[in-house]
C-alpha cells in the first residue's frame, strides 16, 4: 500500500510541475520586443523547476525508504531539463 501512496503523491507533484513546464513551452512570443511573454515563459519554467526539485527530494526519500525504484528519478530529470532549455532559449529581451 505504501508504494501506491508514494506514487500518487509523486504523480500529483509531477502533474503540477508538468503543467508549469507545458505552459512555459506553449507560451509564444510575437518577437524579441515582447518582454512580457518572455518573462512569463521563464517564470513558468522556474515554477516547474521548483516543483520538480520538491518532487525529486521526495523521490529520494521514498527510494531511501525502499518504497519506490530508482527509475522515478527520470521524470523530474526530464521535466527540469525541458524547463531549463525553455528558459535558455526563450526569446531575448
């Protein structure tokens, strides 16, 4: 029962983090002069990174307690890399 509860907690956090990263990816700019959209995309990516950092910390705890397997690290790693790439390649102001 404990692995199921741990999985549900992590999936909820990944859902929130994925929501932020998806919003960062879907935010489009009209051009380099559109600083509001650029800031919004970077802010959403940052929220995704913070959420996934929390999820990664909980993943480490659950793995240390032998409730989950190590492949659970792949989800926050993928979302954080995606968010960082979006932050770096957002149109410059």
